C-alpha cells in the first residue's frame, strides 16, 4: 500500500512546524509542500533583525536540504491556485496537478491595506516578507522622513526599524485614541508615548488618513481633519487579513470578516482539509501569533496519527520586543472594577507604568499591563495561567523585593509541573526540571538541544535559566558562576588563589586548579587576572590573550585591525594630529573620531601594525588599550581654562586620571569622564566613574554605563578634593578588579552586589572592611609598573615576528582583506 | 577498483614559527592553512584558515583548548567565538559548519602538512 499523501499549502512558520511535528510522530506519510514565497520557511517573528545584519539564511527555520533529507517534496515560488474537492486534487501556478489524501492549508495572512486614494504610489510599503524589507531598505536610502500607519504591536516594530534604517524623522499614525489599543490601556499608552517620544518617534493619535498625495511618488499624507504631513515613505501596518481566497474558491466555509472556519481538530467544513496558523478562524477568532499556530500544527499532526488532542483557544499575552521600551500585556488586561481589584504603579520620572488586576477575594491574578519595566512578565504570566495563590500583599508582585537577584528561582520553583514555560515549543516546567535532574543538563544551550525550550521567540529564556538554577540547587548541585568547564571556581576565587600562590602563568594555574586543556573562555580570564596581579607584558603570554590583546589591536571586519593611540582627556596638539594624518595616509587607513574623544584608524594589515606603531611612538604616542579589557578613555569637557561656566580645570584632571590608570587590566573595559560644572558636557555620569566639579571641590560618581543597557552613575562622595577623589578611585577600581565576574561592567557588578550602593559606599568611603589601605597599595603597585605594550612589542624581535599574516611569507598581506571606496576613504569589502 | 589518493606533504614552516599552544597561518598557492602547535598535548593540527561562519580569514588567530570529558581538541574563531573540533573540523555549537582539516607531521624541526 502506498503512503497516504499530505499536501501542505504554505511554507511559512506554521506550515514548516507542521512538517516537523508530523515527522516526529510518524513516517507513514508522503509530505508535499507548496510555498508561494521564493524562500523556504523563515522566522517571521524576528523579521526586523534583517535590518540589524541578520541574513535571510540566518532567519531560515531549517536548511534547504532538511526537506529532502526527510523525504519532503518542496515546491517553492509555486502557489496553489485551485482545489478540486471532488477529485481531491490541487493545481499549482506552474501547472502541477496532484492528488491528496489530506490537505493542510497554512496560508497565513497578508497585511491589510486600507482602500485610501493614492495607496498604490511609489514609496508605500507593507511589512510582512523578506522581499518587503528589501524594498523598504532600498527606498530608505534616499528618504529623510517616514511614517508608519498603525500604532499596534507590528506598527511600533516597523517604526523602530525605520529609525534603525537611519530615517531621521519617523512618525506613527494611529486611528484609535491610544497606542497598541488591543493590548494596553490609555494610562499605559500615555507612558509608552512619552518613552517613545524620547526615542525620537513622533506619535499622532486619533488620526485617520484620507489620502496619499504625490505625483508618482508619495509626498505627503492628508488626514480627515485636513492636516497634512510631508513624508518620503509610508509603511502600512493596519492589521492583518487572513489568506482565505483559495479556501473560498473551493467553497469551504469562511468567516464574514475573513478566515477559514475550523473546529477544535482544525478541520474545515471538508473533513479532509485542515487549516492552521493565521489563516484559521476558530470560534470567531484569528490567532495572530506563532505559539497558537504551532499548537494548531501539533493538533493536526496528532489527529492524522490518531492521537487525542484538541484546540481550546490560546493565551494571547504578548511582550513587545525591539523598541527599546519594555511593553507587556498578559491575561485579562482590561477587566475593571467592580469585576476585579486593580493595583496601579506609576513612575513618570522613570517612565514606568504597571497595572495588575486581581480577583475580588485577592487570591488570584487575572491579568495586567507592564510598561517601561517588564522583567516580571514571565513570572506574572505563569501566576495567571497556573492560578497561583497570591502573596498577602499582591503589590509586591509589581514593586518587587529590593535587591532582586537573591531569591531568584524560588518563585519559579513553586510553579506546578504542567506549567507551560516555553509556549512556542510547548515545553512544561516538568520537562525542563527532568532534563536537569535526569538528563544532566546544566545550562541554557544544553536545554535548547535537549528540549527545544527557548528556541522559538526566546521570551522564556530567563525563566528557563531560573528553572535550571533552581532545580540544580534543589538537587544539592552547587551553582555558582564558575569560569567555564575547566575551572570549578568563580573569577573572584581564582583571583585569590592565583594571588596567594603567586602563580605567574596560565599553564601553572591550569595544572593547579583546572582540568583539561583550557579554552577561549578561561584563557583570557586568567590572562586578565595575571596582569591585574603582576602587570607583566601581556604579549609574553600571547596565546592566552583574546585575539585583540594578542595583536594589541582590534580585529575588524575582513580581518584587518584598528589602531587607537591614547589621547589623554581628548587633548591633542596640532603636531600630533598631523602625525596621525600622515600615518593614516601612508598606510591607507580609514580614520574616525571615536565616542571617547580619540581617533581610530581602521584597516591596518597585521604586518603593518609594528610599522605604524613605530611611527606613532616616535611622535610621542602610547597604546590606547582600545583592544583590552582595561581603561579606555577619560572624557573631559574643556572646563575652566576656556569655558565661561567652568569651576575647575577638568581637562588637567582628566589627563591625570587617565595617565594614572592607563594599561591596568580589569574584568571588563572601564571608561571615565570629568566635567567642569554641573552642565556635565563630558557626560561623566554615563561612565564607570564620573567626576564633576562643584563650588567646593568635586563630586564622584561610580558605576554608570552607556551601551545597550544604559544606567546612570551613582553618587559616591560629595565636595571632595582631588587627592581624595584619587584615593577613592584607587579603592573602587581595585575592589572591582578583585571581586567582579569576568566580562561584567561596573554597573552590572553593582546591581549584583549584596547591599548595593550603600554597601559600596561603606567599603570605599568608610573603609568598613578595613581594606582601604591595601587596595590603595595594590593600585599604586600597578601604576608603578605601567609600560606601553606597543613599545615593548616593537623593540622585541621575537614578538615582532608574530605580526605577519603568513608565517611562511611574512612580506605578503592577506589577499582576502579587501577594501572599497567610501566618501574619499575606504571601508571593508562585504563578502 | 580501489582509488588511491596520494597525500602530498608540503613543508609548511619551522616548528618555532608557531607559538606554543597557539596558531599561525601559512600560504600554499591560493590556499591559507592554519597550523596549531598544541604543545600542552604534544600534538599538531592544521585546518583551513577561513572561518565558514562569516568568511573571515582568522582561524589561525583563534585560541585553542579542549571541550568536554573526552577533551576534544578545539579552536575558537576570534570573530564570534564559534568553536570547531581540531580532529574533525566540525562546529561544536548548533551550526552545521565544518572546517577542512589536514594531516600534520614533524621532522627535523620542520612542519609538514598533507595536501590531497
Ligand atoms: C514583522 C512581524 C513581527 C512579528 N512578531 C511576532 C511576535 O513577536 N510574536 C508572535 O507570536 N508573532 C509575531 N508575528 C506574527 C507571526 O509571524 C505569525 O503569527 C506567523 O508567521 C504565522 O504563521 P503562518 O504560517 O500562519 O503564516 P506565514 O508565516 O505568513 O506563512 C504563510 C505562507 O503561506 C504562503 N501562501 C499563501 N497562500 C499560498 C498559496 N495559495 N500557495 C502556496 N503558498 C501560499 C505565504 O506566501 C506564506 O509564505 C510577527 C509578524 C510580523 C510580520
Ligand atoms: S561641563 Fe560646565 S565647564 Fe564643562 S564645558 Fe560644560 S558648561 Fe563648561
Ligand atoms: S561600534 Fe559598537 S555600537 Fe557600533 S556597530 Fe560596533 S559594536 Fe555596535
Ligand atoms: S567569522 Fe568565525 S565565528 Fe563568525
């Protein structure tokens, strides 16, 4: 008997998942897939990452050969045009006719495009496929302003994408009186609007678009209230429309507002035809998220293999990703008193709004909204879904116990075993815990391989991590932040061991305290500890350094390096500027001013590095340590020497501080800043340490951070003199170097420090541990042993020899490193 | 019938050209080959120098080490730290990436790489 044939129409996310699920259950079927798009199924949920450098291939859900490897016939770029239900055949555009035993419609949806005059003009786009994004990207190059029609989940994501594409002026036009009308209330919307405005988005509510004006190309939008907005492009994100045209043509039941009607087994009005994903209409509802789509796919796979499983609707809780503001909505977000009790928390200063709705008896959580801080989202969602009894004071749920971290894991461990943790892959808490207890899984990567949890949208990853840690703890497995598989110690423990035993090289440390042969994680950690302790020339132990530290330069695209000479405090003489210019010209380097007030020279061949540095050192430059986990820059404003507001000489102080701490290795990079008055032109409060002049002296701030998670530095001491600033800085930096985990910036270190800022203040200012003097001495020892690594490297023939791309042809450059012209300079060629 | 592919041994460099427990790159015609001196284990390895992840010529500048209980020798690309087995060339992470590997032998302080 030949295998029954299952034809899948649509190779989107859900159609793909269906193939995967059916294969997992049975090999009894011949699977044939037709897709309208030219590519095999990709991750639409993370579509926007296409603009952040992900390629179509990165987004693919599988390799192309996965289909043939599993015996699936895949026809791409060939949409099904007709179903003949009496013959049980389908016909494709390219002329294929096939008989099916079962037909699965996974045709998804398309963007809803309202019928507005001018909608067909050039420069008007939708946001659904990789092709759409390619068109948007191409058009954006010449666009200065853009608008998104629709302020929902997808619209805001599209707006963020426009900003990322460099559109200087981005607008969001929403018809309703608030943003994300389906997910959040108006107070939440107000807060969100405030945060988005800070990001540079222009939000227009209560606006309905009457026409799109322009010759051939869009020039402006005209609204019903007769106002106008000039824009160069428009992205429409006004909702979705299920793709039911094929089903309709075949006479299947469809809803009045679209969608293929299905029962709880996902069967359409024809028993042999199923519909799943965004095209399916179950009890009057379209489920526009992947997780319910995956669930539907599993139900059909179960039904075809005689399994018992039915669809009963699905939780539509969501968390907005990407936009730079946390937004989440879960459970019944809109229910109001008297049907429930509502607790609100609002902090307009920080832009946080939280609302939870609880039952009138105070026992259960019904739903809520989180804006500005959605860390609690996963746990709150679990609390709703599993009807977990609330603590006596439910407001703790959104205020949180201060100092967080300490009992992480305790909350998640109280969830029932059948609590659904990863909804994309339908993995329960029980499955995760047993993967740890019985499967020996100890980390998130292992968990992804073992259970697939966290491989979908990724939203559950923090929760999965907590569960792994919690289970290990419950099993008596000791959890600490060990360096890696080769060292059973945290960085701080290893630091102390190396110090007490006076170990001076990596192999000794590995022999004494590790196992195996080390790796790319522990080698640089030990390298950093060794130089923080003994301050020897790092290139002497070159092979344990990260590539950047090994070649004393930052590796860049194409395999060339960038060169950053130190320019303390950002002060530089005209003569030195000329030298940089001449060197850049001679070696064909691209030059750019960095964010830290110095000059970066890109595109240096490995073999040119010693020559370049020779010339720079001759002119009085030193290494800038831009390649190391070390002090980068101390940024300064011009201060009292020129600025009419300046209270003290900020430049001189910045230079002194930069010179003092240059070259010292730390768990992560360190940046500083000095401002001459409260106007803070040096942005010192966004640095690991910031010094700001006051009438009476200086204020010292610590543990600030720019980067992906900005955090303001906090005040450590007020109105102190220069000597005291340096004394506190010595103590602070040394304390950080000795106790932080690897790759932890001061801000994160402080956030994890028990007792937080008040503890740190006690240690540094009040010397509560009695360590003050020791820390100062240790720092002084490092300062005394400073050397410019580049000077050592160019003067040592053995070290110099390493700066060759080909060891057997030292004079030849890497032919693979190529450049193309850009604005009178060069850039790395794309491969 | 049996096909015999003769391995041709080329002299790549001298032993002290490659740092202990690190790598260097050599040029053979248009090919770039990364050679590793795994001194800690008294072993030598060679792979293609091109990282298949984002096509960067950088494997020889990566850090070497071992993975797991079996101490599989490995190298980490300096760009995004994808790790590859030095024995099989296979990526040790999720990706299906492979490095070409070459046999190595040492004689008279010289390093020879087998090319087929
Ligand atoms: C930018 C963006 C961000 C998103 N973010 C999230 C998120 O954060 N979380 C979330 O849960 N969801 C998100 N979604 C929604 C999610 O992508 C969809 O729910 C999911 O893709 C639906 O899967 P599907 O297979 O039903 O439809 P699709 O993925 O659209 O696949 C349907 C496929 O069928 C093809 N097709 C249609 N008709 C035919 C035919 N006649 N013959 C052959 N092929 C046909 C289509 O071309 C398409 O390739 C997002 C969507 C977008 C666009
Ligand atoms: S911070 Fe004050 S002193 Fe420095 S440049 Fe700005 S205004 Fe002038
Ligand atoms: S320089 Fe920094 S912010 Fe810019 S692309 Fe590189 S890592 Fe990202
Ligand atoms: S290029 Fe090698 S890991 Fe990305």
